[in-house]
C-alpha cells in the first residue's frame, strides 16, 4: 500500500499563486477526498500528483521515492476522469485491456483479467459494445475497470460522477467505495460535492485558495469544524451562520437583536464578537423562549420538511424530520438547540467552543 507525502508543495500559473505551501500525508490504503469551492486548487493538486502538471516547489514522496520529475507513466498511478476518456473505436473489452496490451501481456492473460474486471463491475454483457453504445454510468464503469487493470499504486479520481444523473451518482458512489474496500489501494478523489466526500472518504481535506482549512474524518469535520468556512461548506443543507455578540453567559444576540442560546461553559467572554452557527436540523418547533420566524418556502420531501425562513433580517434554512404544515407568510415559533450550537471568532473565523 502506497503512502504519499506532500512537503511544502507550491504551484504558480502566470504569476498567480494557486497553491502557496501545502503539506499533507496520505497513508497507504487510505481513501482521501479533496473538496473545496471552484478555484481552490484541488484539481491542480491532483494533476500534480499524477504528473500532468509540474511542481514549482516542494517534494512529492511516494513510498520513499521523490516523484517530482517522474513522467506520469513511471509513477504507476491510474486516473479516472470526468469525461471517461475512452477510445471510441475500441470495444469495451479492448478499452479495458489496452494498458495490458501495451505492457505486452500475453493475450490469454489479458482476456482472463478483462473478464474478471468486467464481472466485478457488471460489464460482462457489454464487452463487445463500443463507448457510443453505452450509458454514462456504463462508460464510467469501463474507465474504472481500465484503471483497475493497471494495478496502480494510487488511484486518482477527478470528479468522475459529475456528468451523471442523481440516481447513477448514488449507485456509482457505492461501487467506488466497495471497490476501495476490495482493493485496499490508496485512492485520492477530487469532488465539488461534499456529500460524495462525506459518504466515501476515510478522511476529507477541505481546501480554500490553495490552503488546507481542515483535515479529518467526515464526522470530525461535521461535528467539530475548525472554522466558519468548513462549517458552512460541510453539510447539506449548509450550516446557518449569524453574526453577533455574547451579551451574557448562555446568550448570543445577533446584529439585528435576536437572542440565541448557547450551552453553558462554552468558553467565550461577555462582549466578545462571534459567529453563531446552527445546522438546519438543530432547530426545534417550540413555544417556549421561541423566536418568531416568517416562512418563505416550504419543501416537503416525504419523511422530512425543509423550510426556508426569515429570522430578523437573515434567511435561515431549517430541516425537520417530520411533516410540518406551514404556508408562506406564516409565522413559526422555533428555537435553536443550544447543545448543538457552534461558536466561531468573528475576526479569525476559528472555532471557539
């Protein structure tokens, strides 16, 4: 299993620094997801690992070997792209076995390995078809099978599911996770979809402007985000954030005068400027110490009800694990659960409690 260490990695394009100084260790057999907003540097970092982009500073060390100057084919990594990158004139079987053919593997072994990979990915009935005759999900399976047959030290995925519909994304998400469990090979997965990252990765790396904001397991990032940026990025729907001040122990008052409860012993000072965070599912419908919230939009999903509200001057998303009857313009009595409130420093954005 291949351990990859990135030491002081930097990258500049046309005089603009994309990644200033990045350090990260990816353990052998680990599934790492790189997430962040567009332009944060996640795809650039993946391409540098693959050898498709040069490294301007620092070292990439794979299993003790510095790979900065190795060509992509000499790194023994397999990359699965967003656009599949299949040979249109070849059948599925020929696409799967192409890398083995280039390695001059005997034809009988190629056939055996192709059939094994096809069976693993549910492609056996499609081996004689060409890519134009396949659905998007089937093409992506072929791309994954081709990567598997290279027996790489590291798998690299560059937003492989973004071109698929919602149902196929869920199916292939499960297949990629199951594939990792079977192969136990190091995988690095770039995505803009944090739900993909949450459900698949052993650890998530959250990037912003080329900097690592936080690295941790999905639940660590969800339960204890290091700063307000991570709090708002991880979780769907995203966390609601209010600017305010600690007026007394256990109470934050927002800039438009709404009192929000904080658990006792939160470790903040009276008068301190903070950002108060609460996830949509941590609001309670209650008449006691309640906040008046005006309903904007009601989105029932069957088992849950998502309601967009106005609290003071702020738009807020709430999520109730029940059916809630409400209409636009109506006023609901709600309150955030103080046990699940998050506090961040108003200046640095860093977690306080």
